[in-house]
C-alpha cells in the first residue's frame, strides 16, 4: 500500500519514463520521494482519495474523515515513511544517516566539563519539574482531554529546542569543536526523532482531536 500510494510511488513514475524521458523520471522520483515534496505534489489528491475511500468503508457510521484530517494523515505517512528509509536504505549510508552520525564525537574519548554538566543537568531537571507541575495542575473542564498532553508536548518541545541549540553550538560554532555530551550524536538523533517520528505522531493526534468543520470543508472535495 505504501509502495504504491506513498513516497515510493516516485519509483513507479521513474520506471514508466525510463525509456522515454529518464531525466524527467529521475526528477519526479527525487521530488516525490521526499517528505515535503510528497505532501506538495500528492497531498491534496491523496487526501481527497482517502476521504472518499473512508466514506465508502464507513458508510452508515456517524462520523468519517474530513478532508483536513485526511491531509494530516497523508502528510504524517509521508514523513514516517522515511523513518525506515533513512537508516536502512543504501546499506545504511544515506546522506541523512551519514549526517546524523557526523554530529557525534568519535575521534577520541570525550571530556566532560562543568559547563556541559550544568547545561544538560539543568535542562533535564527543568523537564522533570515541568512535567510534574503540568501533571499537578487541575485541568480546565472546557479544555478537553487533550489539554494535558498538549502542554506536555509543548514543554518537551521547548526543552528539546534549547538542547538542540546547545548541540548545534557545540558541533558547528564552538572553536575547536567540543562534544555536546559524551560521544552521542544527539543533534542528528533529535532531528531524526522529531521530524520522522514525533511529527507524524503529532499529526495523527491532531487529526483525531480535530473537530469537524461541516459543509464548508466538505465542499473543497
């Protein structure tokens, strides 16, 4: 299913055009076999298809997928597709996989300095304290069941963003380069986890919690 209706459909276009216009086929393949390119090129038609397909499957049900919900799921599928492609294609030597590993410290045993311990320890403590305060704060009855998880995700994003800035400074700005914390490739790993795992999961959660917008949305399709 994902090979025909996901980003790998670019391979089908490349195969069909290889005898007539191989350059065009390669261009289409490279554009569609990309999380953003797939959403731009096929996001709308695939969302329309999935919406109508689900309407048929769920005929008689009280609720079905709206167009915006379908678009979120299509986009999530395009990004999550590369959660497997990046580490396992090309014998684990894709460009992004090489970059992820390059953000680690492999030349020698990394030294831990007080600045690293203070920053990483402070961010870890702030994350735990923040989660504790969020869990202890009474939920507004009008906020719905998603209010707590949304706050947790937002706080996690803030702490992760600050840590990413620290890793970016250590890898690309510090002279000489210093390890962010140990030899781990934290900058690349956080990029991979947020873009290809957490972002798709977040889009799926949003599609579930999103309220229907009625006839105005359905008129788009």
